[in-house]
């Protein structure tokens, strides 16, 4: 998603003299062109995330609209209080971009994984979260962020199960995508909802593991707060199936699944597939971690079949 | 002195602000007296003319808010009615500055180490992006210089030659639970700021002539740091240089004594 982000943010910033870009000393082989185009509006703030968020708040107070970029765990946990006090409490248009949501950074190790970022950020006042489902959604998300006069967070990620697939529809404001529809709405079905790039697990399952033969609707959500009043298709699907599998590359506690369950009408059958570490945790690629957490296409299909009694 | 006031007038202003400050704290039964009293001359100097309409002031030591409120009130930037709400339910003037509350205070603070990064961002924006001649002043406590984020921002300000940024440190030598020399030694403090690339001056933070000389004209390619040596609780003998008065509110007898001491100072001033 990073290349798509760079292209999108460059086109926004070139046309917005009030925009500027702060990087926490990241961008090798990615931001060189952006830096050249922006000149003095591209600032490497150094390896200093707390200061970088405060600086961004200062820029915003003077009327600028800063984007702030680093690896997701670094630009969230280290500087959480700066995000809360300096940005959110002041309702400033600071756009925080974290690369490497979930297990994206794989064998770089747990310092680089972001499995709690949405949890710690979703509780902050005035902050809006964006977590694109796929690379081809990043430009739309960047466009929405750019138009908001509010604090926001953009979670970029690479799925270990990345599976290009054209969405059937995408809501222009919530960005919620429909990827597949039940073959027979008259029969028992299931609504599969992926949070951001976790929907790629379902897309892989559709293409290679037989999810397409189950009676499943597949949606990807990409924005918090969840707004089901706008996402009428998703809400209708859940009302009809009364049966949900929610997938997220994030811990269950505080994740989007929890928020979705709270937003939906009471359901008897809401299953959650989420990230985890184990007491005997070992480290490896993103896919290695997802297999350990049973966050895989195979596990999804098995769960769907169990829920539908079709196994 | 400043553009509009002479030393004697500044001293009278500081005395009036101290009086209002004590009055506010007595009626609110609020603490943080010591850290407000140490900053009053610094705030008086800045607001009596150093800060122009286009300039910004960031109170990074948010626990000095009541001294700032009293100063803003003295210089007509807060009304009697607004100030009367200090510390009361429904106020926009809590013990530490609130966000988006009053125009004269652009930034909420209270957690230490936040003000200088914000001030540096504003100064960079004014100098390089908005290209105005606006200046930014930021008042830190010395205890606040324990915070790593303060030094992150110092690196940034120096690297970007933010000579429109003036850092003032209210160096009263006492922090939350002890003397700075005992908790986390800052000395050699001036050399630290110098090593970070600042133009550094030291002065008494209660002497207007010294403050004036130390702040001086805008720095030449470098941010400035003025280490203002102050006395915590300055102006009220029994509050001076103690940790206790970081916390206690005043009793009626203590308030009466404090006011009597200010009366004495005032009569000495008019001699």
C-alpha cells in the first residue's frame, strides 16, 4: 500500500499549499520523489515521534495541514499522549499515517507489529480511523482524509494473503466494500466482514479454498467510527443471515470486531478471528504469524462451514 | 525596558498580578502557588510589550496556568467575569490550560514536555512556510527538562535555525518531589542548551533589567534559551523555596499574611 499512498499523498500535497509532510526518518527508496516535489514542505523530523506529533500540532495551529508518517507502532504507542493532548483535544487536522498494520512487518519482530493500534486510537476523542482493504483503496482513503478538517489515522498494511479482486461496490464515504454475494439468499448464509486488509484472507478463501461455494456475503470495512446507517447493504446482510464472521489482523480486545458487534443488532452467532501471540511465541513471516494465530483462509472456510453446518 | 513599560511600572504590574493570583488561589482553595509565583516576572515582562499581536506564547509548564490567567487579566486579555470562574465548575480556566478554551491560550498543556515541540512547529511554520515575522515564546519549568520530548524539540529547533523561537526556563530548582539537583541533576544546564545549539543567557527571573538584557533582540540564526533563575513561591516569605507550596492551598491566616507581605512590598516600591 505504501507506493499507492505515496502517489496519492503527493497529488494531494502538490495541490494544497497548506499541506506538509513530516517523516520520522523513514522513506528510503519511497519518499525521495515526494521530498523533491515538496521542497521545504517535506520535513524529516528525525527519530523523535513524540516531538514529531507536537510539531505537527504546532504546524496545524498556524493553519497548516500536516501529514505525519512512521511505522505504525512507532507513530502511535510512543506518542499516544501527544496524539491525545496535542492533536485530538485541539481537534487539529493532523493526518497520522502508520505503515505496517498487523503482522505486515513479519520477521522484523514484535516491536514492528501493530496489533493494538486501532484499539488505543479508537477511544481518542475526535480521531477518525482509516484502514484500507486493499492497495486499490488507498487513494480513496487519502482523498477522504485530505478533505477532513479533523484528526485522523491511516493504517497501511500488506496482507500475507493479498489477493487482487475487484470489489462489487464501495461506499463513497464509509469506504465499505462488498466483495461477494450469497448465491442463494433464501438459504442459511453467513456474513463475512474483514477489517481493512484482513479481508484479503476472505478474498484468498474465495479464490482458492472454496469459500465461493458457501453461501457467504463478503464485506470489507475501512473506517471507524462504524456507521451502519450508511452501510445499509452490510446491515441488511447481517439482518438476513443472523450469522457473522469478523476477521481482523489485530488483537480481539479493543479491535474493530468488538466495535462491530456493539454496532450490530444483537446476534446469536458472531464469531471473531483475530491476531494473537502465544506464550511460546516464535517469530517469522507475516504468514507464519497468521498461521500461528489461526488467521488463515483455511481456518475461515472451516469456521464458515461449521457455522452453516455444511462441513 | 519593554516597548511600553519602565522597570518601576513593571514591578508594580507584577505586584498587582501577584495580588490577583493569591486572591484567585485563596478563593478557589487551589494549590500550585509556588510554581505560579516563580513565573510572574517572566510573564509580566512578556505580556507588557515583548509579545506583539502576531506573536504566540506557549505555557509548557501548564501547572503555572493560574499565573498566566492573572497576567492575561492584568493586561486586558481576560475579563473579570471570565477570571471569576477560575477553578469553579463550568470554567474554561482549570488548573492547567484547557484546549480551545480562550483565544489568548492557543494550546492546552499540563502534561510536561509537550509545549516545546508545539512551539517549535509553530516557529518553523511562521519562519519557513507562512513566512511571517511572528515570534514564539515558550516557558518551561526546569523539572520539565527531565522529559525527552523537550530535548527532541530542542534538536529540531536548533537544526532548523529557529531564531524566532525563544525558550524561557523558570528554573526555580524544585520539582514535584524534591530539588532538581537531587532528583535528576540538570547542571551544567546552560551548557546543555548551548550544546544543543541554542543562544543561551542566564539571569535572575525576578529582575526586569536582567530579563530584558537576557531576552535581547531576536537571535541570529539560532533559537534562544533564557535560563531564568527564580525562587519558587517568590514574594511570600513562607512559600519561598519549598516543595510544600507546590501543593498546599492557603488558610485564611496564611492568605492574610501573604497579602500583608505584598502590602509591605508595595509600600517599599512607592518609597
